C-alpha cells in the first residue's frame, strides 16, 4: 500500500508554488551563468594569444549552460535528460576543481559550480523534473 501511494505522489505534478519556485531557481541559474558569459566575453577580448582558445571555449560553455538553464526554467517537464546532464556536468566540475589542488581558478569555479548544483538540484525537486521522462500521452503536466 505504501509503495502505491509513494508512486502516485512521485508521479504527481508539482504544486503551483513549488513549480514557480523551481522555475525561479532555474532562471536564477540562467542569469548567473549569463553574467559569467558576459564576463567571459570580456576576458576573451583581452586574452593573450596563449589563452585565446581556452577563454573562447569557456565562453561557449557559459553560453550553452545559460541556454540549458533557461530551457529548464521555461519547460521543466519537457526536457527529458537535460536536468540530469546539467547536474552531472556541473557536479563533475566540482569534483575536478576540488581534486586538483591549490589552483586559484579551479577553487573559485568549484565553489560557484557547487552553488549551481545545489540550486539546480532544488529546482529539479521543486519542478519534479523527472516527470519529463513520462510518455506524453500519460503525462498530464505537459
């Protein structure tokens, strides 16, 4: 009996307030990453030839993550796999940044990405992002 109840709750759409809060957190992640994108553009413009490619690569990553967070804010239960890809990608950066030692850029980036992981994980739970995996004909939240 408890399993059936838990399954129904896990598959239920989020409350309106939880959905708004989760979308707001995803939007916050998009804005924060957008700020990093703008800063990255400025760093790329002023980068030396040796750093030009890596700064350009970083800027493109900021742009991609900004778009992914915006997509999650706009369509949290219609982006199967996006939540999980973003969470795993950011969590991997946290682990890598924490494991490489005393590298100034890595330490700060790991701290920021840890914050993003926490915000996006909370948004995932609030929006019930796992419902994106439900087939369209049985998912009333689409």
